């Protein structure tokens, strides 16, 4: 029954609404003579913008081509800036291009839009451009303040990315718009468009790039991912950019003014104003008829509470825990919305004396959490056990019991952990083609980093080679290979046994997308003798290995052709390189 529920949940996740294509809609409306909502722009310019968006969607990899496109498009907006930013299509395009604009173009938009701030900030299209102008200006004004890992090098004025004049202009505009928002606080707070400008102003002044759970804005320019994934779940540290003291003073002023409002206490319970307080929107889903504190009866307030847990100091964290969570964790963790709040509480716990009572309160609820699917709480607990170095053995024991993997069934622990489904009466279960739960995979990876991961290690080694091959070739299971090979407390003999068990599977493993990355981690952890044996297996059917892109990359990286031609020469060259890397 539990397994059927897992598959049902997975199918629901896949049923996503098809997103409307903005460019297709723009073309369709243009044929009807409708040149976008908002202010009107010349038809020739509108059609030009549609063509440019098509080009951007295809992707521009060459930096020089990108720079030329940005320069040419922004040049075409001259004389039409106010109309362009007020038009649905023009607003979208300018918003995309401003982060890549030249100093001259950015300053031109600042100069032309600044006198119209009041009107533009409350407009559903141009407000996005004002917000982007603020973010870009603040980034350029503070870029020189950020520390880098590279050794300091004296740069000539020609080498500087932006001139001192441009940095000063960006600094002044950042201060201007932030002070303007602060001086018009009463209007900005309650306006659905200006409110977002106020949020961006606070983040810029505070040096915050992304808040917990916030996803970055995706620019249509196809870029490498780098640091644009957002803040991952169960992360306990947030980094801040260096900002001038002048910026921090405005934030303090804002906080003092806002907290002195008579209606301040009510702001946490409204979508718009709660989003301002935490920089993240919520959706109102009050919990009727519960005996919980009022903060848990409104989702906007709950999301604000989660943001607070992420940033408050230890003393305030303890006060929030005592007032809102003690003796309620089991109830909250089983709720669809509030289990995420419990996760944030656990994620940000740093003190062993506070975490142990949390764990003890939730340890009796593992069965319930598995049944209702709120397994993110189990992930948070596992991560906290690792981080705080507490209750690790108890976590494994409690999870084993909930998965029915005690005593004679311990060998099934790894498999049932991956599935996050209790073992049924028939222990002879199928080990191929099963659903791997992402939370189960993360839990198993975390347990492999515990100080005593013996039970998890042994249960993995009990799996048949075909099952290991399936797990390591699957998107969510492949990372288990990383944890096994890198685990600080996973013994050398255990790794040797895993490498031996996969004999005959390396060819297949290296040929798949996720299997190839698992293969690399296993290969890196192998001894020189084991590497030679793996290479011998790969070289036997090298043509098959080269039949997929992923296998071809492995074959090239490890020089399978060279091994096949002369094993001795390959060993002298490649094993020596491995030894040097190890050193």
C-alpha cells in the first residue's frame, strides 16, 4: 500500500501544467494588430523585439555576439524608453538585457526613468524594469568591495571593468531609489507592484542575493549554471555581500520605521506584506480548528517564521523554539504545510542540547512521516545528526524499525531506505525497476557519512550486482556511489568489496548518463591494481563503450584506446598521473 502511494505521488508530480509560450503569444497578438499590453510602441519596433527574443531563446554563447546584440537592441530604444518599459514585450526584453548593458546604456535608462519613478514603480510592467535597474546598479556599485580568492593584482584604469564615474553613478542611483522607497514606505508597502521594488531595495542594501528557498530569476540568455541554482534545502549558512555602511543605515531606518507602525503585528498575516517582511510570497491556507499558536494558522505568517528561523541569532532561535514548537513537533511534522517549517527549525539548530529533545520528540513519529509522505523531515533529522554529531545510532535504529529492517532483515536496509517504503511480509522483493525516492537517497548518502555507517555499508554490499548497477545508473541513486566512495568512515575493505562486486558491470555503468558519473567516482577510489582490472574490462568491448556519448567521454578521459594498444605504456603514463594527484 505504501509503495502504491509513492508511485501515485510521483505521478502527481509529473502532471504539471504546460507553460504558455510568451514569444508565441507575442507573435499571435501581433498578427491581430495588438502590440502587447501596456503602452504602445511602433509596430516595426515591436516586430524587431519579437525577432530578438527568438534569437535569445536559441542561445548566444559567444560573449562578443551577446555584447553586440545588447548594444544594438538598446540603441533602438533611444527616444522610446518610457514607452518601451511600459509595454509588455518591451519591458520583458529590456529586463533581460540591462544586466549586460554598457555603462552608457545603463546610465541613459537611469537618467530617463528617474524623474518618473512614482508612476513607473506602480505600473505592472515598468516596475519590473525599475527593479532590474536597482539590482544591476547595486551589483556594479558594490562589486569592487567583494573579496576574491585570487591574489590582489594592481590594475590599470584600462583593466577596470567599470569606470569610477560609472560606479559612482550606480551607487548614487541605488541610494536614490532606496531612499525614495523608504520615504514613500506607506504607499510602497500596500502596492502590489511597488512592494516588490521595496523588497529588492532591502535585499540590495543588506547584501542578500537569495533568501532561503528563493529561486533566482532565469535570464533567457543561455548561461552556465554556476551559482544560479538558488539556496538548496537543509543549508544552514547564508552568505552576504559586502555593502557600504551607508546601505546598512538605511536598512536599520527601514526596520525602525516599519516596526513602529500600529498595524505591524498584522502584516505577517497578509500575503503582500508578509512577503515584504520575509522577501518571499506565501499563499493563504489557514488551518481551521487547530490548537496551534496563531502563527501556524496562516501560510504567509508561517513563511515569515521560516525566514526568521534562518537568520535569527541563537537566543532568539531558542525563544521561537520554546514558544512555538516544543511538544508540538510530532503534530506539525505530519501536516502538509507545516512539516516544511519543522524542517527549517531542524536545519537551523546548532546546539546539541536543543537538537536531542527535538529528535526524541520526533523519533516516535517515523512511521507516521513515512505513511503521510512528509519524508523531508527525516532528511532534516539525518542532516542534523551528521552536522551536530548527535543521535546518529538512534536515527539508524529508529529508521530500521520503521522500515521493518531489524535483525534478519537488516540486509534490506539500504534498498528500503532508497524506496522509503517499509519491507512487506514477503522479503523476497524485486530489486530491479523499483522507484527510488529522492529523500531516501539523500538519507542513505547522509547515513554513509555517519561515524558508524556499518549497517548501511553492509546492506549495500549485500545487494546483487544487477541491483547496484540499477541504483548507480539512476539519477537519484547515482549519488549513493559518491557517498560510499568518499565516506570518511567507510572502510577501505568495504570499497574494495564494492569494486569487486561490480565486476562485469563497468561497461554498462559507464555508458549511461548517471552511471558514467557514478563510474568516475568508483574509479577514482580504486587502487592501481583495481584500475587496471577495470580498464581491462572496458577495453574488451571498447566499440560498445564508444556507442554512447557518455561512454565515449569515459573512453577518451581514461584513454581506453591507449590501454588496448599497450597496457604497460598506459600504466606508466596514467597510473603515475594518478599517484601524483593523490600526492
